[in-house]
């Protein structure tokens, strides 16, 4: 491929709208173009990268006995009504009607379609386990697409669905898939990706993991234990708070706290550490706007994912009306109006002598000791966010650190959520009807490409790993108007192509500066320079985009040497 | 791959809802499953076929300097408003709004997206010509999906777009693409596909061709000249009618024709050949319901595609109201009310002594001779359907035959319809601003797979060409409970896999009948049978699915022989 013919514009300037490097690089490097909010067209370099990623995904899914299938992008809503998700998912599920008025959805994930496809096939235990996967376009109507390919609305995803007759079998397969995912990320050039426990969210099921590329520009917060290696998405991480009881318990006493509204003001006014307070956070249920008030230790934030899971339904930040009987600024767990769902976070367990609202305008309590002052059957729920320096739920040491990460893949043990609701059963060895157990496993292709770029770039552009690079060799013929250069470069190009290498050949009559800056933007791992100075000595210059390597090789040996280099790097994956 | 593990159900019975064989085969063979009207999921065998077709498409598009890109499935309506197609296309364009209320469309073709992607890149003549293509999911909200993958709503398509600075350059490239299409169909196993002149319809542009697989179950009618090889879609075929003038011209005379309404009744009543009549067909313009009346020779039908093109707008069959002043049953070209668009078909040119309506209840004219009785500036338009036995517009012989065909691809010379409306320009060598000229080229992947199946099947299933077969070799281990059979079959399977062949291995303990009927349904070109009877003589049986070949080969030579067979067939494409 001649660079001169490559369709797409490359820019010198960093596009001002890009917040993260991978986005900026892909726009200024001619990889993609904005079409609409969270929607892009891909140009040839990106398409070549994503096709290689897709091939890695295919090979690794086939290696764990996956069978490639294809589900529709557009599905009848009836299919999603079977699972209940047509109702339960918010506006990120794109709903529309076709010309006949039939309700349809755009697939954002394909559990329903997967069950539909194998519902009859999987009617006997002898056919289990099996796994089907697809690589297909999906649409998720995100409220806030951002960061280029990291959070888009339309994207290509590899999604896989496995079916089992026992939890043990699912767990074994889940582990195989976990390992396959590690291989995928290693082969794509980011072996540093870690798996963390995650919240299953709208997918249902219990156990799930996300694969995270740690980077400051990531959207997710991850709790990692420096001591034992435990890791979990903040959304899912158990928060363990140990309160030491004061030796003397004060009496519960009302105090006058005029013009005091926030928990900080309360603590300031009472000259107490914020840890010695009990704060309230008000939500309302999406379903009926009923109030939900969460009480936590003053220094702990609500983890809304855990709150949702605890309640088993969606909530939104509450708006306190006059009629509610709630006194904003003075809310406490004692003496609340009826009809409110109260959640006491486990950060309050064992705490003593706290301040809290008195549910009365301009009054707070002090000396609040939950274990004494709350009803004896009070249950504590874990709905708080884990803290930097917090206690690791596995090793128990106060060694939690919080990092940012990009989620590049996820795996879920779904259980029977979809098979049960959609009436899929099989006959077991004893002739009994049973419900199969499912797992599901996703990797976004474009997001993975962007993540690799985020992990491997410098100030001038991406440094693509050989396994997914748009081309393997970038050949620069400098001063191509020189007939000797033209001849040597053309011949080398033909030789390299003849060896089956993927070569992008820059034979434009442009300055070295333009040539190199374009080569940097394309990020091809091996660069070959044919220049007048080198040719005088009858050599060509071979270097690596990551600057780890550079050598001068006789012209006659160049093709062989380049071919060796490429093969060596390819075999490393 | 072991057949036992292949996900999907195979049926003995022909599904009653299937009208054509390829549809029936793909449903009963476990290739695909119905999800909704015109929407299917694909199982592994079909997915393997379509991936091979996609690879052929890629290779042939790359060979004519195409660059693979990817456009979005979901596009902002604004893009389609630029070209005017958001308004002009009917309800087959699926329109919806996203969560923010933004108007969107599902891509059914991507001319707008293609121009959008290269609008800035293509700003100088030096970058031309170039071609970009994608293989992507499309959605067309067809009123009547039918025939399995032949006419669906959601489908995968290879669509390519070329850009040029002159009509000559477009024509040259169009010819290259025409040849590439011939190679695609030959490689996919249907070299018999012919290209026919077609109507450009909603795509715009003038010259276009469809590639047709001739088959009685096709949806399209194609006019082919037995003499010179001319071919065209009926929709586009010029109709040439030669009328011989009577030696004596009668006078135009009103006759009383009570209770006569159809052209047949008129001719019966007047005892005249239907060719000696002038009939009227009434339409209304979609835009404003204005009447359009087409007059043709009594034996000729209206070709609505040609009528639309002639008028430059959409029409629908007319509903005649009292107020219109039109006398149904008695409509003629003389004395019509004002405000009606009249189209005189060229089949009336040179005709003499016809009957026609007198625009008066219960009266017809006889002795109507258009060349004498119509105004001297009357223009004749070609809006009639070509007839079996009609005159070839190229060689002039009366040797037209009408065949049915499936359209498996199309190519269009679009001209500047999209570039002009979307404001794409380039600077030419003289510094002047010019508008690029486009071509576009489509092949539906699933429809191609179904067409190959339609062309190559027998009563038992498909006969896939080696180039796109889901597997290359179908290995049957018969009486697998016999340890010798098991050992020989397993070893042969490993040997074949070791040679890089694609093998589906049936090692189920089932009857020969079940084994062979499943093999027939999968249609794999080379079949290998290990059976007790053969093994006694230390041989295995190798045959071809199309029954053209069968031989018995010593066990030790089998792998080599099979490998030869596969390679030979592959190299034939």
C-alpha cells in the first residue's frame, strides 16, 4: 500500500475537542471521523487494526470451543419483553417502531437472542455445555458519549454466551474464558490488564469480573489491595469499616444547631471529627418516588451500585418536598416520618457517640450510638464506597488503593435469569426438566483498540504492537526524486511484499519532517529508511517505532532482516 | 469440529413456510433461525459460509485498489437531509429518534456516509481516483420480506464507493469493478451470473447494471436477446414496437358501446384485435395526487419504473373520482379534461385505425390514428413493458425472451447526485473548483449465499462449492462403537486437521441414514467414509457431494488424497 493513496486526512494540530490521547491520535492520524454524537466512521488504518483484533478474538473463542454465530442488530421488542428487560432497561436501550408499527429494539447486548437461538437445540442435557459468540455492531444510547472510541453509542463487540447444566460446570468454563481473555489482552499488546470483581448491574447474575487497563484517564475506579492483590470495581467492592467504641457512652441528647445544614457544618459547630457523625443521603425510587434515606458514617460516600443491588431496584437523588415531613439538614435515623425506606450502612456498626440530625428544624442529636439507640433488629447493609487506605475484604489489611481504569472486557455468571424468564429447559439424565445456567462474556473491539493506543503512545502518535498494527513495516523512500533511491525503495517494497509482509510505502516527494510525522501517526512498529546518505554506504536503516532498536543493514540483506524482525515480534504474542 | 457439538437443529421435514429451496434448506439444515419478519440469526455453518464470501469480496475489492472502511449503521438524519433522500425515500428507510430526540436513520445504503467521510480528503484532484468499501449490517424496512435470505430486512452487504474527476475515469473504473464482480461470482461458485442493464431507481445516476442469477424462483424479470446477447432488467429494457400502417385510414368516428368497460370487451364488441386498440392506465402523482394517464397499444403493459423515470417522480395507481371529469371505461386521448398529465407510449407510434375511449359515457372512437388525430407536437415516451418475442433494442431482431432472476449484485454510475448535493468539491489542475463523480457497487452477502444454494442443491440439501463451503471435508465414522473404526477415524481426523483442512467429523453412534442425511444437509464437498466393510479391505471411501466422483483409497493414503482433492478444487476458483 502506498501512503500517497491512503484515504484520510492527517493533521498536525491536536483536535481541541479530544480529552484523551487515544481519541486525539485517532482523529489527527486519519483513523476515524466523527459522524454524530458517539458515532464514528473508521478509515482504513483503524479498520485494519480492528480486523486483527477480531481475528484474535475469534481464535481465542474458537480455542475454548466457541461457535461463531450472528444475531440481528434490530430485534422485535417481543424478545426483550420475554426477559423483562424491555421494561427494566432505561433509555440506553434504543426503542423504535418499524413501518408496520411493530415495536423493535437495537441490540445493545444479546442474551435474549442467544436464548432464542438455542432454546430448542438445548433441550437435552447431552448437548451441554456449549458456547456461541458473535462479533457484531451494537447500539447503546449512552447519555454522555465521550473519549472517542472509549464510550460510544455504536460499537462492534464480541459477545459470547455459554450454557451449562450445573453451577460447577459454569464456574469451570468461566475460568477457561477468564484465561482466554488474558490471552486476548496479552496478544493485543496489553498484558498488564487486570481482572477485578464487578457489579453485575442490568445483566443480572451474581459473580462477574471486569478486565481493566489501569490508566489515569479511565472512567472506572478500582479498589486494589497492595498486600494481597485483591481487586474490585469500586461499584462492587465491599467496604469494611472498623469502629472502635468509646470507653464511655454519652446519653442521646438534642442540641440546638441553628443555620447548620451540611455534615461538615455540624461537625465544625460541634467540634467533632466528621467520623463521629452520622450523615443522611436522600434518594427516591424510580418506580414510585418513595423516599429512601441512607445513613452512613460522616466520612463515607454512598455507592449507588451497591444501594441499587441492596434495594433490588433503581433509585435517583431525592427531591425533598414540604409534604414529605423530612427536614433537610436535620435528617437522622430516629423519629423519621413513616413510609420511608431506611438503609443503615455498615459503616455505622459499632460506632459510638455520634452526632446526627434530630428530624426537627435546627436540632441535632449528639451521643447517638446506633447499637444502643436503634431498634435491636436493625440490619446494617453495605452500601458505602470503599476508601483509599481502607480495609481489604480479603486479607483484612488497611491497604486499599484506588486507581482509575478503562474496562476492556467483562465476564458474567448469569445464572438462570434469562433461561428461566424465557422458558428454556432441558431434560436431564433422569428425565427431569431443568433450567440451564448461563454465562456471558464481552469485549468491545473499538474500545480495545483505543485502550491499546492509550497504553502505547508517545507525544507523536501511537506505538502499535505488531499483532494489531495496521501494517507491519513502514518504508520511507527519502528524496525519491533521486533515481537510485526510487529504484532501491521500489525494489525493497516489492521484496517485502513478496515475503508476505504488510508494508505501507511512503514514496511521496515530501520533506523528512512530513514523512516522519506521518509515520509516527501511523505507529507502524518497524520503520525502514532508504536515504541518500545511507545509500552512499549501501545500507538501509531499520528502527522500531518504540525507539528500542535501530540498526543499519546492507541493502541486500534488508528484506531478510526486516522479515526476521516482524516474525520474531509476531511470535511473541 | 465434531458434528455432535454443532449447535443447531436439523429437521427431516421441509418447513411449510418456505417457498424456495435455499430457504427450506437453510432452515432445516440448521443454518439460520427466524427472529422476526425478515430478520434471522445465523448459526455456525452459515456464518462460516458468509465469512468466506466476505473474504472473497475483500480480496477482489482490494485487488481493484479498494480501501476497507466502516460506516455507521445508525446515522443522524441530518446527513440524509443533505442529499435530500431523508425526504425522498419511502418507508423502507427506517427513521427513529434517539434519547435526545435527534432524528436518526438506519443505514440501508451509505452514499451519504461515504461522501461525508472523504469530503475534506478529496479536495484536490491529485488524490483521485479512489475507492472505499465496507462490509456491514444494513436495514431496509421492506414491505414484504420473503424467500429467506433473498429478501430480508436486516442484511450484511459489501458496498463500495468510487470517486473520480471525469466521466471517462468513472467508466474505466466501472468496467474494472464489473470484472471484479464477475470474479466474485465465479469464485463463489456461480460463474453463470449475467450482468443486465438496470434501472437506477432511488440511487440516482444513469448507467447501472445488475448481476443476475437466472432461476425460475427469482423476483426480477429479465429481457434477454437470444440473438445478440443483449440483456436488461424488464424495468429498464427499452420496448420497441413496430406498427405497420393500414393501407387505408378510416375516419375517426364515435360508436355507441354500452356496458363496455375493459379493453378486451371493447375489442370483442368491435371484433378487433387488441393490438388495434389504444388503452388507458390511470395513475396519480404521489406528490399532489394529480392524474397521470398513460395511453398504450392494447396489448402492452405499463412499465412503472420507466414511467417514474419519465415523469421524474413517484406515482401510484389512480383512484378516479366523480369530480375528476374522467369517465372510467371510456378514457381516450382526445377530449380529456384539463389538468391531467398525458403520456403517450411509443407503442402507439405509427399505429392506425385503433379503437379508444371517447371520454364520454358509453362511447368509443374507432378509426383513431395517433399520427393524424393527435396534435402534431405529440411526444411519444417509452413507458411500456418489453414482451417475450419483442424486438431487441440492440440487434433489432424479434428475439427477446423473458427470464426470472435473483439480483446478486449491482453497480451504478452515480454521477454527481451526492457530491453536488452534499457540497463536495476539489480543485483541479487549473485551480478550478469541480464536483467529483461517483460510482457505487453493492453485493449482499447473505443473498449471495442463498443464491449459490439455489443454484447448487439436490433433493437432499445444498452442494456447496469448495470456495465457500462451511467445511471442506465431512468425515463419517460409521459404527463408531467398533474400536478399529474409532481408532482409524480419529487418526484420520487428526491427520486431516494437521494438514490444515477444515473437517467436520461425525463420530456419533447413529445409523448410516441419519449420518448421510445430515451430511447431505451440510453439503460439504468432499465426503470420507470409514466403515467396517471398507476397513476389512483397509480402505476408506472418498466421494464428492455432487456425486461426480467416488473412489476407494488405502487408509494410509487417504489423508494425502483428500488433501489433494481439496487443494485442486480450491485452486479452481
